[in-house]
C-alpha cells in the first residue's frame, strides 16, 4: 500500500484527514509536523505499546519552515526511503467522494480513502503513459469538491495543486517561498513531465484559512502578496501578476501553453 504523508500544524486533535485515516485503520501514515509539535502529535498519533488503530504510523519533524518546509521534507524522506510514489495530503480533508456512474450529472457518493487511492493509482500505473504520449506523470490526484464532476474522468496537464499522488523521481523541489505547489507543477511541466487530474473523484476540504492551525499564518501579513510577486519574477514570460476585479486582489495568471512548449522542447 502506498504510504500517506500528511503535513500538519496545530491540529493534533482536529485534523480531519488523520481522523478519517485512523477510522479506516490505514496502515502506513507519516505525519510531518514542526519540531516543537512532535511530542504532542506523537502522543496522539504514533503507535503505542499494545497496538492501536494507528499502529504503523510515524510522526517526524519537518526541516525548514512553513508548508514549504513540510512538503520538501516529505519529498526528501520519501526519496531516502526508496518510495517511488507517495500520497501527500492536506490535513483538513473531511470526505472522499466518487462521481456516480448513473444517472449522469453531478451526483456523488462517499468512498474510503483506500477505494479512491486504488482507483487512481491503477489508472496512473496502467493508462498514464498512453494518456500522455509516453511522458511520465509527476503529480496526480483528484479535484476539490467545488470544482469536480466536470470534464472527462481523467485529464492530462490540468495543473494539479494539492491532494497529490507524487512520483518522487520527478525533477522537482519545493522552493523556499509560498505558492510552492504552483511552482512544482511548473517545474514538472517545463521539464517534460505531466500532471493528471481526476474529475471523477474529489476531496472535500474547507476554504483555506477558515480553520485554526494549518498554514494560515504562512499567508498572513502580506506574505501571500509577496509570494504572488515572487513567483512571477521566478517564471518570467510564464507567470504574470494581474488584478482580479471580482476578488479585488492581485493574483497570478499562468501561460500554460508556453510552459508545455518549453517542456516539449526538452524531451
């Protein structure tokens, strides 16, 4: 079974993802937390003598700070362990959903993590190379619930961000600033790799910043605005900063066509 890594902070008792995985007795979960929280998380989630539902789980300290430090730690630890593929999940996933085959439309049903994982991993392993003309899949996974159920069951290069199945052989590293999820997608695509999105599955998660804990403080006090500018400077000609009138804030616009053209030129 593919190991599940969950970066977490300040949610030792409230992580919906960890509680759901515990209820399923998922056998291999590795929780990555800030060093100061290791003992607290370990007391709750690390296997105790006599065995518990979390038997086989591990709690480790992240290197670096913020969500970037946690995700880079996961990538490095997985490579060191020899794990070619791992799940890297946000810690606030409250449900896993699957689109119903009949009737057509937007109906859905709740499934377990394991059911969704098995279906998606099978598609990536068996059909991925055909879907992307022989190129490898760096990141794959489902959609947010609010954006799911549209388009084909599986689509290539749809710019996956969170909730990912990660191929640790992909030539990516999580950079030391925010919007690291967008950055690794651009790294993968411009190096000839691809992302794969499943619209037939979705994870339910609250709007970012609406829960205590997590990475909300990583985006506070103007840090999100700084990251919006920094990633545009890092990817000139591909990422620009524009003003979203509806949201009344500055956001990044990505020229995905150009990113793919660069990737094709390097393969």
